[in-house]
């Protein structure tokens, strides 16, 4: 039941992000201003809350990404992705429409469906979804 609820939650978030991306690409100027005023504060607060959870502790470890047996040194992948998209975003390559459509379709799958019998680490651990377990994180290190 938790996997199904988690998938519903993830799908809702992905669909909201897709809708905002579509608005940014297609809306007229007046609609963009309206969306920016309502959504930018929510998005920045969401980033702040997520980054706060990944602030390094006194030993320099990310308390959210670290486990009892494996410590994750700061900056963790969440901070690296935040920097890539919020600070260095102009340098990052843009995704093609085909890649975005493929990503949208793959998100709507129930865990284990069309991915093989084994769920991804994010599906079994409940870890954040910013790191794709099928490709290396920034710097080539798996999360």
C-alpha cells in the first residue's frame, strides 16, 4: 500500500512540475506574471525546506542522505543538483521534448512495472527522488 501511495504522490508532483513547465513555455505574458507571483514563492520555500533537511551536521555529513553504515559528506547530491539548477542553470544543457515525454511516461508506471521485477532504491527506501538511481549523480558517484 505504501508503494502505491508513494507512486500517487510522486505522480502528482511530477504532473505539477510538468504543468508549470508547459505554462512557462506556452503561456502569454500576463499569465506568466500571474503564475510567477503565485508559484515562485511556493517553489523557493520548497527548495529551502528540502535544502534545510540536507544541511551538513557538525561532522560535515548530510543527515538525510547518510545512513548508520554509510556517511554522505556534504555537499550531498541534493545540494549539487540545487547548485546546478539554481546557480549554474544557464550552463546546463536543455532536455529535448522527446526526452521530457519519455520521462513523463516512465513516471506513471507502478513500481516494478516495465522496469523489471526489482523496484529502484528510491522506491524501497523512500529516499528523495532528485537522484535517478539508474544514472550516476553529479560527479559520476551513485547515491
